[in-house]
C-alpha cells in the first residue's frame, strides 16, 4: 500500500512544487502578508502555474467579504 492514500494519482515533483507555491500564495493572502505575494506568484509561475490558476486564487480572496476576513484574522490571533 502506498503511503499517500489521499491522492488518486501520484504527483510529479513539478506539480507538487506548483501546488505548494499556490497554497503558500493563498496562505499569504489570508494572513494579509501582501509583501510576499509577488515573489510567491513568480515562484508559482516558474513551477508551472497558469495565470488562470493564480487569478482564481486572487479572485477567491477578493470575493471574501472584508468582515469575514477580519473575523478569520481575529480567530488566528
């Protein structure tokens, strides 16, 4: 039995790097660490992320109402 039972197919190194970079971007947005976003976007692109994938993450963040983001940040503190 494989160690990674959550994934239906094995991810290649490049795809794993891309997903990790996108996840870090999403986390930076949620934590309002905007100064790191340009570097994370560049890293994601170098790892093979499409502009559409990056735009989707940015749009998801922008579509969350500000009050919800503030409440999320208070819960993390």
